[in-house]
């Protein structure tokens, strides 16, 4: 990698210097003079920004026509890590800037749209083509005006406005995507379906070790006499007929279960305006027919924006209506697919019932598609207003406010299936038996309906002052007040056992769940704050910024309680947050520095103190009660206090941030360098202390612990070629960060965020280690690294959990390039990350079912000797020759891989997360205006693109999972579950016409 990087760098530098003299007369726009929208909608030139940020424009966002604006940022912003938490038809992501700061609180970046706080979900559903730019504020100082909401960085989104032209302009966009699953786990190709030791011995079954209904690959080898024969597969159908297949490896046995997904997007925008007004209307429709049959999404998005200048008063408004209809099945069907034997083509069981599928021990995924479904209808209405009144040239008053109202109706159902058929007339040994003889319980039907509503208000009222104190010294001062109010209500009904099959209604549920066991709640969270912002500039080369915010949140409110007959007062303590930053531009301060070689230089430093109370759960300081279940309560009316409580004097976590950055431009910005280094100290983070259950309290949470998040980023840009007709741009980035746990509660060395007792592995915060880390049991090894086995040939493992890897990468390399020749544009985005690991539960499933390559790279009939293993004999380690279980048979092999001897060693399921990903490749063509001049069309662009066309994983990741897959939006990311669909690649084409 180092040699490759050096070679590329040398080529680009040589090309760049070679072209300088030829292109010297070309003028470039100074991007630092462009006004950037920052926190609270305050606009500044890049010179005056004192913290690190990066602006991604519309062309970069839409270059590959990604329907999710958040995912379009992947590989384009240094220090930004995006994890897919749900890659179903309605995908969702986890977005973290510069790594985690809190071990139990929210670490996701804040989303601000058109000046007011919004949500990641809304941003993911905004049509990307209406976004003008996204300003990613990485430094905490730049986000400090948002208080604790901005403690993890901010994505400031600015949507398009109407033009000043009084003529109506129309823009039509249309695209179609074709998606397919790729990177399915690589399975062994040697052994097929079955189970050793079977007694079936008939001609139809083909041999003693052939069982047509197993969900495992513990059957005969394809190289035996059975190989290539047409054999029975699965269980008999309703008419007692059997499917037959050749006994050989089916490359497409699983992959063809997934179809080609089709996403169609159509958008129309209308814009008009004048010198003092504008209007903008956007209508967008997206239909996603997913790779899983019957899973689909239909999304309608309507956005109306308008603005008007009325003398000294200006008003801008924005109304957004989002309507989504989602239908999807239970994603756990992928876990069932992983158990498909390698000789089985799953497609032939498309119309089979569970008792006549490829295996009696799994639920037919086709049946799951039809009978286990969730349908969601949700609507979100957002109203936003920005008002400004200019008292004079120096004083103005502004108000920015938004109200978001959301509602959703979610209905889920599972149809029943009774395994009550008795097989008869199959002329096989299963005659006279039924599925219940194999220990199968009936599938019990259920129906649940959840109705939820939410309302959120956000408002900033500011007074703004802009003065030139002297000819050289300028001052801008903003002071204001912020109010945030969010409430939600959820009502759920449902239960098991539908009286009339297929009628999904609460009146049809024979066994309704108790309401206290369902999701029925009302919540409300409020905060208010006073804030101030000060900007000073001296001769346009020295800039100073300071912010202050005093904030109170209902999360830290303590209700009045009575102690010894005395009622204590209500407590709602406020907390101050502040920041300071300065930037200096030497190339403007000293004329002798600026020249043909160095044309721009800027140095920035900043410091901030910001809090985060998201760790405190809603109503966490009120010890509310819960309905107990189980013995001895039963049907008794009982009510107990919650067993997890927060300290009554708990405070927000406080982050103390220091950052320095450097920006350089060479040869008229033909070469640019942006570098930053940062450190964020959390001296007050909240952890959980486990207490004795005899006290009635199992967990106690308080400000106990310290951590440090630090790292640096380097962005390097080149323009090797630039002429009137041709331009080539290259941008690369290097970012690294880590979060170290410095201290925990007295006597505590770690905090578990996720723990699997089956595989003995979990996600932890460990004192003295990076956060988060993967811990689990490890193979015992000799000094040479060989696995030590016992006398029975089984590997020995540690009894205590040890650190097995870390979740976040050592570093991330980003790469972006674009070629423009006349009207043709070719662009690409890629990134590379290494040093991270993840837990793959898919590997666990593949191992126990005999599909893992590791289970078949030897002769199973001779038993399995742990490779490169040793035994301790008379105090010396000697090469091991004893097969596992001391059983040199096929059954001994299977018994090892399907029991705790294999599945309980956590190290086995920790996989290297190294990955090289080509994120986007796009090619577009703008028709020349000379062709369009006699038509009503102003511009026409057509394009083709690919998203995620090419991945390379680490050698030991046999496509088990995408390393970026996360099972949660919280901090226990690092576990890839079998409910996550495989990676997908997309190819598509689009056109954009303006008239």
C-alpha cells in the first residue's frame, strides 16, 4: 500500500508540474471566497471559519444518483464513518464523525436542514437533487453553538432555492436502477446434504449417509458414487411427490433466491422568481422493488419553498411533505437461507409449505415472504420559516423555526402453520411419521398494530450586530434564545392466535397481549438555551470566533421528592458550553509569502467545552415503575420500581476539545493540502455500575469515567491537467482516530455493551484500550502461536475474555477523481480501511451446518485434526495427531463443529474488517447548447453509473458480512447478524433536462 501510494503521488506530481506552464493563463475561482452556511445558519467565508469543515456540493452528492443523500457521502469526507444498520428495502445508517466520544450516549452527527435541527431519517428521504450542498462540520468548536446537540459534529444541509429569473423554469430528472446481491458467503463445494449415521438405506435415498431433509452439509462427498446422481431433495409435497436434483454443488443455490431489484425515481421541480423573491416546487416519486420478492417501498416527497423581500423585512418558508409506504418480510429469512445445503437449488421450493421444504428444520423462506410481513404507512409534515428584519445596516433580528409532525401506522402479521400432516405413500422410511416427530412446534399466528405520532418544535430568535469598529477591525455579534420541544405517543395492540386466517384485525385475535407488555407510551423532552456568537476580523487575514451557550434540558430535571417529611424543590440545573477559535491567513498578511508556488496558507486553532446528556434516558431521573412478569407474580396485580436508576446529581458528559488545522494552496490551487489534528477529552462520561440484586437495584448509572478521542486528517488535492476542454481532478484523504478509555468506576475495568453467551464474544469498553473493542474467549497457544489441544484433540480456550480486536479502523484512505472533456464527465469514488474487526454470526451458522470451507478442506471420514496444533506432553509441546473428540470418524468431525467445543471460542468468529470499496463510478454527457439552441430545452444530461460495483475484503472474510454492517445505531456496533442482507451492487442510468 505504501509503495502504491508513493507511485501514484509521484505520477500525479510530475504530471501537475509538467502542465503548469502550459496552463498558467487559466484562471480558477478562489473557493475560499465562497460563503458557507455554518451553525445556526450563520454564513462565513472559509477564511473566517476557525474549525475544520468540508463542503460537498450537489454534483458530488448526485454523481451516482444515490437515492440516499447520507450514503452518497461515503468515501468523500475524511473522518466520516457510515455504517449500514439496515440494508432492507428502507435502508438506514449510522453516521459518526471522528469516532465515538461517549460509551453509552449518542455519538451520531447532528443533522441541520435549512438552518434548523432535523433528523437523519428526514435527510435520508430528501431527494438528493434538491440539495444544494452539505457542509460537514467536523470540529466541535464549529458546532458548539448547538450545545450538546452538536457535540458529535454537524451535517448542515442547504436545499436549493428558486432563481431570480421571472420566467418559469422546469427541471425533470428520471432514473432507473438495477440492483443485485453480491458477496454472498463462499461455501465449501465438497460435501452435500445429509447427516452421518443415518439408517436410511434404500435405492431412492442412494445410500446410508443420504438424508434429503437435513438443513446441513454433513452428508456424503460429491466425489462418491452419489455424485451426479438424481436424488430426492427435501420433504415430500402435499401430493407425496418428491423433488429430485443431481447431487452436486449448486453455485447459484442461494443467490438466485434474490431477484434483480428495480428502483425508479422521477422528479420535477419548478422555479421562478425576481430580484426580491423566489419560488421553488419539487415533486419526487421513488418506487423500490427490492431484491426480496414482495418487499417494496413507495415514497412521495413534496417540497415548496418561497421567499420575499419586503423593504427591511425578509421572509423565507419551506414546506415538506413526505409519504412512505413500506412492505417487507422478516429479514431473518436470510438466516434460513444460509442453512441451505450446497447441493440444493432453493428456487424449486418456491411454492412449498414449511413441511415440504428443502428441510424440515428451517422455515421455507418463500413461505416466510408470503406469511410473515410488516406494512408501514408513515407521513411527515415539516414546516420551516426564516424571518429577518433589518433595523439598519448594522442591526438585524432573525427568527428560524420549524415544526415537524409525524404519524405512522405499522401492521405486522404471521400466519399459522400446524405441522400435522402424516406422510403416507412415499415408499420411504418416513411413511407413518409427521413433522412433529422431528420435534417441530406449530407456527402460531399473530397480529400487531402500532399507531405512533410525534411532534417536534425548534426555534431560534437572534439579534445580529455587524460593525466596522475601525478601518481594519470588524465585529459581528449574535445573541439569541433557543427552544426545543419534542413529544411522541405510541399505542400498540395485538396478540397471538387468529380466529379467522387472513383477517388481520385486533378483533380477530383470540389471545391479546397485556397492554403493559406492548409498546404504549407517551414521552416529551424539552430544552431551552441562551447563546451568543462573536466574530472579529482584522484586515481580512486574522479572524477570531467565540461562542457561548447556557442550556437547560428536561433530561436532567429532578422532580420534587419528600425526604423525612420535607419536600425538596424541583431541580433543573443549567450548564454552560463555550468555545474559542482563531484563524490566520499568512498569504494575505504578508505579500512576500504569496506567489506562484504558495498562493494560499491558513492556520486555525480552537478550543471548546460542550456537553452531552443523551446518555441519560428519557425520565431516567424519575424512578418509574414496571409490571413484573413470571413467578411468583403470575396474574397478580403487581407494580415494582425499575431496577436501573440514575444518580440524582448526575450531570451531562463534558467534552473538552482542542483542534489545530492547516490549509495550503500551491500553484494557484493546482495542489491543495488540508490537515487537522484534534483531541477530545471526556472527563465526565456516564457508565453503568452493576450492583447486588438483593438491594433491589441491578444497575446504577453515574458520571464515573474518563476517555480521550484523538486523531488527525489529511486531505490532498491535485489538478494534474486543466485546459479549456479538459480537466482532471484527483483528491485523496487519510484519516485516523481512536478513543481510549482512561478510567472507569472504582473497581471496574470494563463495561459490556453487547455479550453473546453462545459464542463467548462481545463488544466492550475496557480501561486502557481503544473503544469499542471486541472481547471473547481465545484459543490457548504455545509460544510459537500453535493452538494447544487436550488429550481428546479438542482445542483449549481461555476461561476469561480477552481483547480480540477493535471495531474502528486504524485509518481510512479516501480517493475521488473526475475527468471532464467538453460535455463528458467521468467520476469515481473509493476508500480503503484496515485495522478493524467485526463479529460474524453468519460464520457461526456456516460452521455448524458444515458449509464453512474450514469444515471441508480435509477428509471428514478420517476425523479432524486441528491444523498446526500441539499437545503438552511431559512438559514439552509436541505436534498433535489426535482428531477432535479423539474420534477419527465423520461423526467425530460433525460433533466437533456443532457443539460448544467449536462454537464457544469467541476468537473463531472475529473477522478482519479490512476492505477496499469502489463506492461510485459515473459517466455523464451534457448535450452541447448548439444542438439545443433551436429547441425549448435549455440543457440535457444523460448518464450511466454504478454504486458499489467492486469490493475487496480481507482474506479471512469469505464474504461472511460487509465489514460496515452494524446491528445497532448505538455504540455496540461491530456485530454482523444473520438478519442483515448481503451487500448489493447497483447499475443504472438517468437523464436530467431543464426547460
